[in-house]
C-alpha cells in the first residue's frame, strides 16, 4: 500500500486525511502524538507566564541600569543610584560606634561605684560587656565564667588576686606570667619530696574541699611546712600571691589525688595574656565590672 501521509499536514492533523484532530473534551488541537491512547494537546503558551517573563525581563533591565550589577575587575558598576553596600555598612557601623562611644567614654575613669549605681548606663553597657567577655575571655574561662582545667573559675568567691573591679582591671591589663610587668604566679616543683610524702600530701589536699582532711595526719604536717605559706592555713588561698584556694571544688587543675600528684611532681605556671594591647582602658574597666558581677549571677 502506498504511503498517503502528507508531510505538509498541519500539526495534530490526521496523517492520512490532513484534517485537524480536535480533543473533544477541551476543544484544543492535538499534536498528533499518541501514547497508548493518550493524546498530547497543542495548547497555547499561558498568557500569565508570558506576562511574568516580560515583567522579569523589564525589571532586570531597570535593575542593571539603576543598581550595582556589572563587575569591572576589582570593582563593579554602581548604577545610576550610586549604591555602595560597603560604604553603607561602614556608615552604619560608624553611627553605632558613635552612640557606643558616648557611654563607653564614661568608663575611661574607673569610678566603679558610681558606674555601677547608674542603672541606665548599666542597661546600655552590660550587653556590650557580655560581648566583650565572649570575644576575649570565654574561650578559656567558659561562657558563664565557670572555668575549666587550667583556667580559674570567675563565677565564685575564690579569687587569685581579688574579685573587686579595681583589682580585676589591673589583672586584665597586666596579665599573669605574660610579660615582665605581669602578675607572677608559679607553683614550684616538689619532686624532691619522697614519693610516700607526696602521696600523703595529695591525700590531704584532695580531702580539703569536703572538709574531711584530718588535721593530725602526716599530710597536714607536710602541708603546714610546704604549702601554707602560699595557700594559707587550711588551704583557703593566698590573695596577692596568686595561690588558689584548695578548699574549692572548682580548683584550677583539679582536686583529685592523681592531678595533685602531677602538680607536685611537675609544678604549674599558667599564663593569662595582658589585654592592654588589645582592649582600650575603657573596655578593660567595663569588662572588669562585668566579671565582678559573675558570682552574683551564678545559680
């Protein structure tokens, strides 16, 4: 049989007769494609989609002209509006910084009692102080100042040199064992003690936080001879000497016997940086006032 298909027939037309095939349900032409009895409709492109595409194109042209759009190597076109997000960010920061400097300048003179008594100033300053603490102190002392192995707790009543704002400001400024001007603190090595004496001393010190350390034990006698000069009678700590309290469970390096034996054998010499090169005097005073409030905030 000869092929009667017309290659010039209209889309959707019967290949043999050339007549259009109309879908009886929708009234649209069909394309002539058939998948198991399913006819493909030759529907027109949606008008709404065409309008959306046209509006999108028009907007892109307007945006290219008005807004920053085209890169030019290390720079970019600003557009007719001349927008510069970098400059806008700098202007915004400068505006915020100008407001902050207004109240921060009051901390340049460390009259801590007057500063703490100003409720309006504290409402402005404490959120910034918390940010300062998070940026500069939390990595070592913890976000709440609870301390950790090698780093003293700042949210209790036991301090190495003192917890008042004036003393804290001095510690933050100078640091500990950091420069020639820093506060100096060092736990000497006691490896010259006999192993049995070190064991007895460690057992006594580890019992101090619980209050069960026997006062008539060999460890107590060794403590009085070798430790009380720095750590105080009963191990309550020695302010101005940097000797921590040994009656507090949040001891810097730990209060178990194994850790104490390590301390006796090798000594300790912790370092706190001097922050005077990083923070301004006003920021240091603000931070000191904030740290002095941490024990009050402890649950």
